[in-house]
C-alpha cells in the first residue's frame, strides 16, 4: 500500500539511502570485550532502522527511529568509542546519539565508505523529516496504520481489518455504526474497501464537527473562506498583526486544493491544516527565538541549571558519564556541576563521593564542555565546581581548564574599571565561567584554609574517615582561585544589611530546605538579595534516588541557578522544560521586573490580591496515544487537567470529566477558570490522563509553557510521543529484566491532539488559597532505590507509585521540534489577554 507522504519520497534513488535499505553489518561496541556484529537495515517507511544479531536466537524486533536521533557523530566522538574503539580507525566509526535517556549507539563499519554512507544517509533522512509538511505527516501516519491493519497485504480492507484499524487508532466504535459506515463507502459492493473507498472511509472517520462548525460560521453558504473572511476569523481570535496580506499568505501556505488557492479561497481541509500548523500553535512564535533583552546583568536571569550533571542514574550507584553533560547541553542547560575528587596518577576525577557511582576523568569532562557547550545556545556556560581535591590536583584542574578551554575561559574581568559588576549574557557569548572558592586578597603563596566554605550538604553528611580529605578540600590553590572571576562561591550568612555590602560576583549555594526557609521567613529580603547576586539551589542529599524538588518555589523568589537532576524525569523537569521553552531555548530567561528591582516590595508568600482571571475552554482532542498495545481492545478514557504553577496563592489544578472509550476524537467542551495574583510567574501545565476507576489514572502526556508566552489566537500543540505508529522496543541500551515487575506499556504514538479555547485575563474575585499542585503527588517512595528504565527519549516513569509502569510521553508544541507522522497534531485555542 503506497504512502504518498513517505519519508523516502525523493530519496529512493539516492545511493546512500539505497545502501541503508539493503542493510549493513556493523559492529556494535559496548566495552573492550563486548563488540558484536549486527545487521542494520533501514525499513521501507524511512522512519525506522531494524537490527538483529548475527545468529538470531529468536525473532528480532529491535528498532530505533530516525526522529529520535539527536546527532550522528563521525569518528571517536563519544565516551564509548574513545575508551573502547581504539582497535577501529576513526574513519570507520560513528556514533548515533539519541534524545532523552537512551544510550548512544557506537558502531564500527567494515570500511570508511560504508560508515560515511550511514552518516550521510541518516543526515538526509533527518533533513527530509524536518521538511515534511503537516499533510505529509498525517498521510504517513494514516498509511502506516493501514499497512499494519492490512493483514494479508492485498491493499484491500475487509470489515475485520477495518475493526482492527479502529482499535489501533484508539476508537471504540459500535459494530453496527462501523459496519454502516463501511457499507456506505463500499461502492463496489464486494465487502472490501480499496483505493478511493478507503480514502472516503478515512475522511469520514477524521471529520471534526466541532471545527467544521467554526469554519462554517465564517465561510457562509459557499463553504469556503475568502481572504477577508479568514481575516475576520483571525481578528476575532485576537491574533496580533492580522492583515489581509497575512490571510492571503495563510491560504497560499496551507490550502491543499490548487484551484481554491488560485482564487485565494480556503477549504475546510486547508483550514484544518492551518489550525494544526506551527502558525496556529499556542506558543507565541515570536518567543521561539531569542526575543528578550540579553544585555542585563547575569543576576537578572533564570539560568537553566543541572545538579550532579555527571550522573545518568541515581546518586548511590549509578554510572557517571561525559555523555550526561552532552545531553544536558542538548536540553539547553547553562550551568553544570563537577564534583571533583583526588584521582590516581595525579589526575582529578569526577563522581559522587563515597558512593558506588562510577568515576570519570575531570579532563574528559572539560573536553566535553569544549566540544558541546555551545551547540544549542551561544550564551555563557557556568562550571559549578564542588572541590574535594588537595592543592596539587587543584593546580592540575586549573591547568586543564586553561589549556583545554583556551580563550573561551573567562580568566579576568571584562571591565577593569568595574571588576565586581556582573556582565550580561550578551557580553559573555561563547564564554565559560568557573564557579568556585576564591582566596582573600591577603593569602599565603601555597594557599590557605578558607573560613567561608561553601555550604554543601554532601560534605556535612560524610563519614568520619573523610575528615582529612574535607580539611584538604577547604584549601584552595592560587591557580584555581584565579579562575573564579564572576562566580565566587560564598556562604550566605545573613540577609540583613551589612556595613560592607555584598559583591555582585559572589554566589551562594543553598540546599532546597534552607532556600524554602528563607522564602518563608524573609521572602522580600531574599528577593532583593537575588536581584543583586546569583543564588544556586540544589536538592537535599537525602534524595538518594536523585529525585527533584519543585523549581517553581525557587523561581518565585528570584533564585537564578535552580539546579535539578536532569537524569530524573518527572513533573519537576516538565516545569523546567516549560520555563526554558521560550527565548530560543537558549537557557536564559529574563526575570519579571518585580524580581529585578533592587528596592522591590514583592514577596512570593504575600503577592497581594488577585489581578487576573485565566479562563480556558477545553474543546477536543484527536489521535491520543494508545497506552496498552498488548491489549487490542483497550481504549483510553481521556480527561484533561490544567495546572497552574506560580506563587503559592496561584497554584491550582482543575480537570474535565473523562470521555469513555474514545482516544481518537474525544470532546469535552468544558470551561476551567483560575484567578491569578502574579501572572508574570505562572507556568500553565496541560496534562492528559487515562481515567481509571480502581487505580490512579495512567499518564498520557503533558505540555508546559509560560502564561505570558501563550499566543493570542493560538489553537494547539503537538504531542511528543514515543515513536511512529509501531511499538517501541527497549533497544540495546536496556533489558526487559531491568523493568519493574508490573504491567509494562509502550506508547504507540499517533498524531496527538488537544484543543483548548478562550483564555482571557480580566478582573478576578478573591480566591481561597489551596494546596499547590506541584506538591501533589509527592515523589513516590516506591521508586526509591529502584532502577526505572524508559523506552524512548520522551518516555519516563509515571509519578503515581501504584502504577510502576514504564512510559510517559511528553506533549510538545506543534512545530517546535522535528517530528514525523507519528508525533502528533493538537489544537489549542487561546482567545486573548486582557488585564485591567
């Protein structure tokens, strides 16, 4: 069954792609002793690569997807190949790096030309994937399901196969109604649908009455939208910059019928393509690139920050890897942590001290920073050093930083006249800052013991035998001290005014408990402190499973460096991704004015009376992922929850009713309303769940973004799912034995859709404060000490302890990231912003 939107369209004659379709025997490298040959072959859909053992012991189902690839690196450009690939020339080696937590795939080809074919071929497929139109994605998704449902592969669909197709796409349709629809399309009267009959059936299946109603409201009797009528629709949605020329441009871009396009008319199909396009998305397109003022001091920005960056799992026995730094940078992180300890051979190492975590060389981490820190964002990177080394190895650290980073390392003040003043992100583009302890002006030549040691809870909890090493760690070498120019680690002793005002270049580090105490007891003073200086907040050392705290509480008080465990997915990292989704995902977000003014009166615990009302009407969704692919008759019962994350008085959550047995095109038509006191700090989180009467709801997906980045007139977001319309296999980086002994589900991602309508801001009545949604549910104790693995870059453990299932797709904004037919199409209607 041909697929008009196939990814291989236009590439079928390409020699590199044809070689990938034939397949290659590549050697997979895991360690010095585990280096095994596998057959890798591109599937005909152009979206997935299938591979099997040299001598299959069982039918192989191993697949990875092109859309999940973060990068393809040539040569020995991964930690694995640098350590274990020495027997293979760099020209024959390549690394496929995946998004999310999936491990890199290190490969060696038989020849350099074969390796280059895969490097070039994957680059062409990824470029084609990015260039696919919304219609091509939809066509590809539909035909992929048709191919799966067509059991005898005769390009004809019996009613039994149609029923199978309906279950695959999450539709529980009455047999009599389904058969009536089938017969209405069976014009040949042979109990088979083929060609145009299948297309007619799909058109009827994909009908959206609620959206047709909106279209007909503006199109009138002729059932087409002229450019002036489309302009009227845009103006009614409150879309900024709506002009007749813009309406004409939308018609030429999204209309599918060439005759209608020539007459500057838009049909219903074109209207639907527009609503599902990036231009119809909820996120303001102006906010997807850098739009904020980047010339203010560093203390005026929220900065994406990572804790224990080197870890890929828990802080008790998880592996450490330089790849964790690469992945953090790929997520927009701008402040990474290096826990430095004395290593053998005079070389400092990085690991979580006094635990079973593995060790990596400090030198290798600095090289990873040099190679990957500015791949996504040009703005400065801060290296937060937790130093446990003696003076000799500190000098080695300083030498590595200078020699490896070269001119990118900041070694002296940019402005000699004001050396203590913090520069701006714009001034520090492409530069690396070191956050560490600084020797006082008067010191001995060989270093001295510092009295204002940075607070680190890990040090407080060390065993007695570590006393000597802690004493040595309190010393600082002159060479390393000289590198702490703008980020001098200092203990925060008091928030009261002192005779000598604190310097802007001083950085305080607080654990989450102490930060929360300051927020409760001295909220405004803490906000004023953070308007002048940088503050880093990190998780309690008691979080043995590397769980996270809610970052929103820290952002409310202006803390800039809110460090989270990037390796631990959950709602906390969803909020972090939402906070840094905008401004080009550059890792720097300008704080609201109330958090930047030195004499501000803002207190997050007492934000004042409600100023705005947020009203959201949840309309509809389409093609939600099917959660349990092992049970063909299992259909989701979706509901939508809207969460407000902001100051404590604003935090709230409300949800719709659930729709029984319909994940294909559920409709809600419900209105949710929220009253807000500090809207400039609000993150809006949309969550889709599968309702369950006897156990906690199953997680379907989520999307988070700042309230002030919701576009007036925006209609939707796209679902980031687990893959194209096929089950995702665990892949080579995990085994099924590592999963919890509980029901396991893998998401077969369809074009996920969610529709919301009409958010408006206006005067609000007084509102009774409730429990902040970010405290419900707490991190489940059932996950502590357990290794939870995921099946793709977008999957994660469900937050409810009773589920213990693997797989948590993340809904993303339509058009924000490259996606293939399986990634989703979503509707969200935001009607405007009005503050009185």
